[in-house]
C-alpha cells in the first residue's frame, strides 16, 4: 500500500470539513475521489499534501507515518500536488515553472530526462517554453501545472480537478495524459467533478459526501451504481 488515510478529520476553525476519512491507494493505481461541491475533496488533498494539518487520524505513505510531516518534506518523500485553480507562477516562463517543480532534486541528468518527458507529453509547453506562464490559455496552464508536478518525479501525483474549465476536446486529452503518466509508473489520486471521465479512467474510486466517504468500489462498479448515476452522472 502506498498511501493510507485512517480516520482522518480536519477542521477549518470551527468548521469540520472531514469526519474520519479512511482510504487507501496502492502502488500503480489511479484512484478517483468524487463528490459534490463542498464535499471535502480538495480538503482531503490538502491533508495528504500537508498544506493543512489534520485534527485527528493518521496518514501513512510508503510504510511511514507522515501525519505530522511538513508539506515540503512530503514532496521530498514523493508526494506532489497539482492544485485546483492551477497555481502556476504567472510571471515566470513555462521553463522556469517546470524547473521550480524540480527544486527539491539534485540529480541534474535525471531532471533533464524528466523535462524531456514532460515536453513529450505536452508538446504545446515545448513550443511556449519561453513564454510567461500567465499568458498561457487555461488549458495550457493546466498542462503546465501537471507538468510541474511531474518534475518532482512523484511516487504519488495528486491532481485536483485537472479538467476544470477545459473545453471538451482538451478534457479528453488531459485524461489520456493522466492514463499515460500512470502507465509510465506514477500512482495517481484524482479529484474530479467530471465523475464520468474520472470513473472510466480510475481503477478504484471513493464517493465523498459532507466530509465522509459514503461509497467505494472499482471505477466500473461505481459507473453502474444506481445512486452514483443519479447523483453524479446526471442519469436517473
Ligand atoms: P469543490 O469541488 O467545490 O472545490 P470540495 O469537495 O473540494 O468542493 P472542499 O473545498 O474540500 O470541498 O471544502 C469542504 C468544506 O470545507 C466546505 O464546506 C468548505 O466551505 C469548507 N472550507 C474549505 N476551505 C475552507 C477554509 N479555508 N476555511 C473555512 N472553510 C473551508
């Protein structure tokens, strides 16, 4: 097991956003987290990346307890997040943004190889590598955020709403790339509003409702689950 959350709770002041969440991600999997607005999907990601401290429960990664580990040290351990809303550096060039992704690494040759891999996955970023990140289109910024997360060579890639705001054709493309990244050996935990795509691509998935996991199963099981269909797939 690569990642394990055990009864994780998280508070924003007096607001309890997560109520004892337990989930696992195995090495090599794509796991999706689906749920309505405000269900706690992004909060779960923040707990895993260490951006917000948990108030109870335990997080284990690669066999070690990381519940209290600083966020930057989680990156060094192999957890990398491509945040919702993209979060790229608008004043820096595409190339500089990608370099930032590798800031915890010292292995220059391997970094160069990974940069090549990112440009193979996203040829558009290669064309625009000298352009300021802030001048990219929404879809391109999304690619840059994913590319930057990959530059830390993560064991676990956390993707928060990678399809957000993208045109349908680009949504297909970004999901294909996620599958490709996974096939190249990266484990992926994916938060998505686009439940149809996420469940079709994921090995397994969890459904979050008001800070609790209410259902889990393989992507295919959930795609055919009556209540999931009704609530998240727009099919009665
Ligand atoms: P969305 O898809 O709308 O982003 P989500 O499932 O990712 O939803 P979260 O962003 O995790 O949901 O929010 C879970 C709950 O925590 C919501 O009720 C939200 O209002 C609350 N919340 C999130 N961030 C904060 C914050 N910084 N301070 C206070 N409450 C917060």
